[in-house]
């Protein structure tokens, strides 16, 4: 790869979307792609895969219903202590 040059292959759908977004932004598709890649590379969290499973998180996994039940109980406890 020569300095500053990079060849990318996008699907037709992605190429079309890039062209539409670039036109709306008043940029060439290449300029928009460069801007988007620069943003991605400048943001250390942008390229991190989002957590999608319990194993992706630190600590034990707690289901939503259980977390909400615990939250409600703790809220009730704190409100009762404040009113006492």
C-alpha cells in the first residue's frame, strides 16, 4: 500500500449508500469515506465490537427483569429510610 493510498471494495448497496450520503453532505464519496475512516480511527471506542452477550460484560450477568426488581426494591428501601 503506497503512502496515503488504500483500495477498498464495497458492496453495491454500501457504495450506493455512501454516494447518497456524500451527495447530501456536499462531498465526493471518496472525501466522505476518508472522513468516516478518520473518525473511526481517531475514536478508540468506535471500532470496538458492541457487547451482545453476557460474556462480553465484566462481572456476573443479570437479566433485565431481575435488575429492575432489585432496583425497585432498593428505591423503596431508600425512600422508606428517608421518610423515617
